[in-house]
C-alpha cells in the first residue's frame, strides 16, 4: 500500500491507496511523505476532476452504510444533497446518514462534504472549514468548466 499527502489550503490530505483503490483519506495539519494519485492532487489544487474511477471497500456490502455511501457518491461535482435526500435514497433516516458521514474512512472518494443539512452546512471532521473550502472549490471549478465549455462552443 502507498501513502502520501497533498495540500488543501492550510490542511494536508493523507491518502492510503493501492492501484485504483483508496483505503483511507484523512485531513491533518502535518505532512506525510509519499505520492498521492495525480487526480487527487489535482482535486486538492481546485481543478474539476472526476474521482469516481477510484474504488473504496466502503462501497460494498448489503448493510446500510454502503448503501448510503453509494447514494453520496452519486452527488455530482459542484452539487450538494441533504441528509434527508440521501436518507430517502438509501432507505434510512437522516440521523443514520449523519452517522455514516462521521465514519466515512474515504472522504473525497465518498464526497461526504457534499451532504449538507436542510437548514445549513452541517458538520465535518476535523473542521467544518474544510467542508466550506471543498464546496467553494467545487463551485469555482464548476463555473470554470462551464466557461470553458461555452468558449469551446463559440
């Protein structure tokens, strides 16, 4: 298994991976040496990239958490879904969705930052500021993509 980290603002994103499978992602204030897959490095730099090519063991099984993670994985880049919406898709309650998000071992791969409360942003570990930054980066990236597409069609 390989590991390494890349910068995300003031944070470092630690990634533990092998091939196209990511086993763990965590946010920390310290760097760990090693490589990170290039597409993850691009994502952390704010580029609009698709992380769906990465696999994670958390997506598999008949239990409720994998069902929730699969529903979250379907939230498009630059978009959000509420805990209630994900709960309806997965056949559970918003509280269980929140518990699954808190236990998500592979944020970014399972983009839990895209799950928000009906009346606000919701939580994020270790800091809600990371969630705010990720959502802002995706919004900017999506705008950039739309501008580029429009320019290519003119």
